[in-house]
C-alpha cells in the first residue's frame, strides 16, 4: 500500500447545473484555455435534469481561475464554490480490486475521525480524497496505522 499526499489543492464545485447544457465541457475548456491543469474530476448522477460537478486545481493557479470565472459565469450562468488550502490523499494498492471491503474500511476511518471529505475519485487500484488541511495529518497517520 502506498499513500501519496499533495498539499495546497483547491476544490472547485458547481451545483445545480442543467443537464441539457454543455456547462461542464465549456467550463473545463475555459479552465484549460486559462492554462490551468485540472486533477480530480467528480460528477454526481443527474436528478431532475440537474447535476453537480467539481474538480481540483493547484492553489497556485487560483489567480488564473478567478480570471476564468467571469467567462464561465457569462457562458454557463453558473458560479463555482471554491475551497482552497486542502490536501489530496491517494491510497494506492494493486490488490484493491480484489479486496472486498477495502473502501468500507477507508470510509470507516474517515467517519471515525470526522474528517471533512471535499471530493472523492476512484480507480481500479486507488482511492483519491480531497480532505481539508486541518484533518489531513490525522487521516494519513490513521491510514498508515491501519494499512501498513
């Protein structure tokens, strides 16, 4: 098991986005055109013709994002909620795909610690979580104790 931590990560979230528009596509293009690298991308399942989505960026790209927000608002009519100064914690384990209950253990730890989870993405062999900075040291120490 490998634990990777990235500091100074911002969450950019868009809520109540109309499903029939290209707001997500247009937003990601605008962000790319501003020279911002997007890392984690998350989207909710649509309900009642609306959905929510978000992504993470490096805190250093915040000035570029603030410049792009005006264009995003004008084109899509949506404004982001931005939460900066967080940490991305990635748990990597090649055996995860065959480990029943691994995710349950991860979320039990996060719940026990009352850690604020801002975003989650997963892959076959990893779980990536954006956690507020104040919770990150305790979360990492608990993961190291539980999984190593």
